[in-house]
């Protein structure tokens, strides 16, 4: 994490942080269980140990799979097709007939997973759930990832899928969405598409996004441990993804990009206990400073990714769905 030198650090006495009464009973139970049985992530392997990273990613994906299976969703059994777009794979989940005039609503969703996980079957399940959640035909890039495919391969895969989608559908019928690490790629995709002269979509949804790989924001310090999902720094995974590139490059940390000269209407979400809260807040200010239309929604006591099945999660889905529909209308 980035630390400012030359100033004393605030020393916080050890204390207990209670579960707030301001959230639903279901969400209170989630935080209570997390306090009693905290999630512990194993230490990251050395950056040059490819086999160890592959084992780490397999274990992390297994944990994510178990979490998904613990919360069945009606969208899990949705019909889908697998597309191959150059070197990039993509899942497509239709929600009805595909109008020949390109007037159907399209969501291009980019999965999370710390830029190293969440691919394959997990990407497919998340695509099916997104189609049911938003009510649109979904395209989900199953982008290649480190350690075998570091930056810029994952972003290039997303760009290849975006090119294919805008060739098949009108840009004003497309909303781009990214969750967590997918939010990083979704924002970087907008910077890359604009630089290449491609039309931008009708809207952009950055759900608890990982926009700053340097981890310079305040909430990386204040919400560490308090965020019962992330718990601490992801710097090793960030460096694995970046390879030899500087973490401050805008296509790696889109927070530091130039947003003047055109940007789609953007929704940013985060929670008050989310370690990525500063990412969303700072991005909101940067977009507003560039006169780009942007909304920020912050949810009470929510850790990274939500509570996983509470009324608060339903509220997030409702807010995202409403924003997407405004973009399509």
C-alpha cells in the first residue's frame, strides 16, 4: 500500500466494532457470522512461482464456487452459448429474441476475481445471473489472466469482445458493467475504446470497482480488516497482473485516466465497510470534474461485494437495473 512519508500516522486503540442496527436483520447476521468465523485468505505466493500461483487461483476459485452454490439463483440454469472472438472467449446469455434491428438491450459484463480468478464456469454462472438480474442479453468476456497472461492480454480480450458486440448491436443499446476487478477492466476498456475511436456505450456500471492498483486511497487503510471479504491488500495480485508495467498507468489504474472529451454516463457503487470505497468516491469526483455524468451510491455497512443474499443486495440490484434502464431509454 502507498503511505505518505513525513507525517505521523494516527494511532487507533484496539476496540470492538459492533454490528450496526441500521441494516437488516439478515445483513446483521452476515456480519455477525463473519466476526465469529472470519475469512482468512492464504498468503500470496512469490511473484515468479507460476505453479504456486496456479494452485492459489484454483483454491480461490473453489472458494468462490462454494459461495455461489450456497446461494442458488434462478438464472443459474439459463441457456447460453460460447463464442470465440479471435483469442478471446465469451459467454452469451440471451433473454429473448434478438431483434434484427439491434434494438435489444445488451449488457457487456466483466467478471471480478482480483484480476487473477473468476474465469471459466464461474464467469458463465455470473453471466447467467447478470442476465436474470438486469433483464438483458449478456455478453461476458472469459478473458485470459495471469500468471500465464498478464496485462495487457486481459484488457485486449475485453476490447476484442467489445468490438464484436458493437458490430452486432447499436452502441446506444449497450451498457458495460464490471464488478470489482471487472470494474477495473470496464473503466480501462472505455479509455482504450475512446483512444481507438470506437463508439462508447449508453452507460457504464462500476460495481465496487478496483480502480487504483496502487492502493493509495484512504479506505485501503481505514477499512482493512473491517471489510470482512477483502480483509487486506491485494498488491501481490496487482503486481502479478501488471508485470513490468507501472501500476499508475491509466489502463492499469483507470482512476488516473483522462476523462475529458467524452465518457458514458456512469454509476459507481460501494459500501461503507468496503476497502474499495475510496476508489468509487475518488472516481466520482474525477468524472464530475471532467463534466462526465456520474452517480455514486454507497450502501450502509456493506463490505466488498455485498452481503450475499440480503435485502440490501436486492436494493443494489434494483438500483443497477434502474440505472441500466435509464441508459437504454
